[in-house]
C-alpha cells in the first residue's frame, strides 16, 4: 500500500498482535498509528458481522511517531465506540496481546464461546497461566502494562506467590474475576477459530508465537503458550479437532512446567 499512500499519509493498525513494530520497519514509525480494538464481533457471512461485546478503541503512536492527527481519527471512530488516546501504546498493545493469547487461543482449542469455557475451573487456570507468562515477558521487555478496558489489571491478575497453591484467598479472587470476565463476554467467540473454519491460517504465530519467540531472547520459559501454539497448528492441519478434550490435553501436558514469577 505504500505506493498509494499520500506523502503525509499514515497507516492505522487495527490487527491484534504487535503489528505496529512490523509495519514501522517498512515505512518508518512516523507513518504508523496503533489502533487497539476493545470489542468483539463474529463474521456471520462476508460483509455481515455480529457485535458480541461492547467497547471502543485506544489510539497511540510509537516512539518517534506523529500524533497530530489522532484527534481527527478519534472523531471518525467514535461512531463505532468510545475512543481513548493513549501515551503508552506499548502498554495497551501488550495487555491486549496477553488477553488474546488466552481468550482467542483457548477459544480456538475449545471450539466454544468464552462464557461456556470460563465456567470450567481448569480453563480459567490455563488462562491465568497464559496471561502470567505474557506479563512476565512484558516486564522483561520493559513494558508498563495498561489496564484492559480501564479496569482489568493484568499485573495483579498474573499468578505470583499463589502460583503453586491449590487454594488461597488470592487465587479464589482471581478465579472469581475470570468468571466475571466470562459472564460479561459470554457471547464472544474466537476470531481465530472463525478464520480456521473459513479455511484461513490461524494468527497464532502473531499472538502466542510472539510470546514464545521473544521469551527465548530473554531466556524465559513459556511452556503453556508454546504448547497452545503447537495445538492450534495441529487443529489448522486437521490433525486435531477443537474440543474441551483438547483443552484438557493442554492442561495435562503442561502441569509442572509453568514459569514462576
């Protein structure tokens, strides 16, 4: 698209993952705007979408980026939902990455909507472990995470001293919060699962794969994200079928391997 871009034009990235950094390598950080989407939708058919949760957008730029046109872009997007202009795009983007690694990937493996899956205790625990690995990596990368939707604090939600505990007040509170997330976004269905059903490749390499590859640079172990990525590709190759049994396999094969804070 660069040949068609105006001299002062900018590219707005709405995809999940850490796409702004990738695009900036091609056109420079001054031409990139990050747009983090905080609502969900399912494509019923080409051109027809069903919105499955409320929410808006967060807009920001990379270091060295140009933010002058963000208010104009904000006004255009406000017809869809509320817009927040952030000074910490990396923090918003990494928080969304952590959520996607859990929600989108586990939803793909389970083959059900979020509400039904998060009613299962072992799925909630898997989600907490996936999030914890991503949060530890964000710390290693020097990223200050922002609260998701202004309320969900991933630094607090990540497992810490309660990692090896079977029962504690802290752990019970975190499970209760995950139940509340499942209730609020109960109709949300993994977009990655929908993509697989349409015969497209999964975006897992840009979600859990990003965590796995960056963690290797820091010498961090992220076994739950790594195994989840492998199983998604197994589904994509029609070697496995999305089901609760597949999630159970992920659970059983990653016990005792998780990273500790």
